[in-house]
C-alpha cells in the first residue's frame, strides 16, 4: 500500500495525456479540492499512508475529505467475487438494459454511508414499485396526462395563487437547496431522498387539490393547479439528473424542456406557460416477482461457506 495509491496519479496522467489536459492541475493546484471516496477497510491507507507520501514529496495537495462507506452485503452474506456471491454488473446490464437508473437508485438509497447495509432482490423490487413507480412515476404521469386531457398538452397560465399554492412554491424552492447541501456534505443517500421529496410534494399537492374534481366547478382554478404541478415536474427532472440521469432525460423529453442547470431550480417558473409538452410514457414499469425469483435462484446456486 505504499506503492498502490500512486496508481491514482498515474491513471490521471494517462487520462490527461489522452484528453489533452494537464494532470498537475488535478494533483498540484491549490485551487483543486481532492476528495477520496473509499470503503472503510481503506481508511488507514487513504488517511495516513498516502497523505504522508504526498506531504513528504512536497508538491502535491492533500485530500480535503475522505468519505468512507461501510460494507454492502448481499442477500444475508458478505459479497465475495471469488465465491461468485455477487451481482455482476455486466450480467445485469445484459439482462435489464432499461433498468440502469433503477439499480443506481436502489444502490444509492441503501448506500452504507454510516453502517453496513444489505442488497436484496426483494428490496430492489419494493423500492422500484413503491417509490419510483408509485411516487415519482405516478406524480409525473398524473400531471402530464391531465395536462394533455384538459389543455391538449399546452402548459396553462396560472391565475391567483392560494395560500396552499404559495406554501408549495416555497417548499419547491427549499428542497433543491437541501439536495445541494447534502451532496456537498457527501450525504448522497440523503440528497437522493430529498430529490424524492419533490415527487412526494407534487403527489400530495395533486391529492389535496383534486383537479379532476375541481375541473367540474372551477376550470380557471385547475389552470393554476396544473401550472404548479408542471413546475414541480420540471424541477424534478433537473434534480433527478445526479441520481437517475436517464430518467431525467426521458422526463425532459416529455416536457419538451432541456436543462441540467441547478440555477434553473431556483427560478419561480422553470416551464413557460404556452409551451406544449410532448408524448407521455411510463417511466418505471413495475418489477414482477419472476425477476426476483430468477435472480435469487441464480445467486443461491453458489454455496457460500
């Protein structure tokens, strides 16, 4: 471990030569923040041995922070590549090429940031069906389908905002700030949870306002309700990008909107009234029991001692 960390530097040099960059900007510039994301078994090497080597050499910057995760276990046992007790990424991608974001979401949601955690296929199914599909996907689908149904896909202009509307808009401004704060504190799991709170905010707002009922008695009020719901949807599409980027792009395509800029989240209107949204599609098909059973059977054919 006195020589192994040098590979981080040499790999940077190789990348920089290929991309026409100066590797020293990344390892020697005082303007650079060096962060080591590691597992807890490497804490000694990254907090003592490697920094001591860099300091002794004299021209390298030292790590600003070393966020160290605990261990991730698998279906009741420790991960073991030698015993084949693992979910192999290339096999997952071959079998489920459209579920990359789902895997990213689940792994982030259970990330062992503070204590050991465990991946199970049953929880994989549960989080996708009960969170991504039932909360995120449900809110997006209801908002866009109602916009298509009532306004032929044209984003309606709002009328007078109610007290409830203003509270929701205030929360819409605050959640992105909490996401950003968590990311910069290396609390990625909590940051993703705050992103999902945008979807929860939208779901609750629609459930409370019931535009499908209000449309029968106050059509003007529904314009404001859906305008706000669409602003939440657009903000959700931007806030999703660090966590589920493919979904972010799909959602923005449905909105006929494109942005990865965090600054857009702080705007009162991310989407402009009068613009037309695109075609609506299901973002997260539910995970069936067959997938879970097949993956568990595949895994348990290997004996772990």
